C-alpha cells in the first residue's frame, strides 16, 4: 500500500515538473515563412553611351527583390516581443502585428482566367503574429549570428525577459504575381 502511494506521488511530481518545463519553454509553436519575387517591370539595359560618358566600365548589377511574410504561431495567452530578424544572413529592422482574421490567404495573380490561392496560415486556436522586414540594419562588418549561416530565416524574440530564437532552413517561395 505504501509503495502505491509513493508511485502515485512520484507520478504527480513528474507530471508537475513536465508542466512547469513545458510552460517555461519558448512559446513559438510554428513559423509560416513565405517570400514572393517582386517583378519590377522592364529592367533597363545598360546604355553604352552612359558608360563611356561616366568613364565607368562597371554595369549596375540587378538584384532580385522579394516580398516577405513571416507568421509566428504562439499560444492564445502567450506574449512575445520580436527583437531581431535575419534573412539570408542579413539583419533587418522589422515590424510586427497581430493577425485576427484566419485563415490567411494569398491570391497569386497568374495572368490566366483562374488565379491561385495559397493558404498561408490555416485556422488555428493559437495567436498569430505577422513579422516582416523593413530596411537593412547597419551592423558591424563580420558580425553575423551563427544561426544565420545555416538558416534562411532567423527570428529572435523575448519571452519573460529571456531571449529565444526560432529558425527556418528554407523559406517557401510563392509564384510571382503577373499584373497587366
């Protein structure tokens, strides 16, 4: 009888410890990460006369721009503060806001009669926070977060005065919009 009582107390202690540890863990449950190439229209070709007049033999290198959407799923009662954002190793200033209308859908204009719709975030019982980059942040040369070397996306956030990180190896790429 005494042994059963000890087993019961031990089981209750383990369950209590598990609940305490689980509640103290980082609260980001899932990250939904998307990027979509931004098509600028006509990309100007280099003008030979401009190069000769400016005595500049370098051509301006064209860089693909993207629109980004990062959604963090956290418990309904949870509260985090997003404090850092790295995309492809580059740190960005960021903006974040709570999303109230679920599911989050993105209509991709294909140029055909029927457009594609992507469910970016399904209906969930969790709170959803949208995070997106603003401008590139000026950082010390050579300073790079170690997680940013191996993950396309790194998000830093604070929870109960502790810093946590969540990462995504590869951001899901959406088909570019075709506008007429």
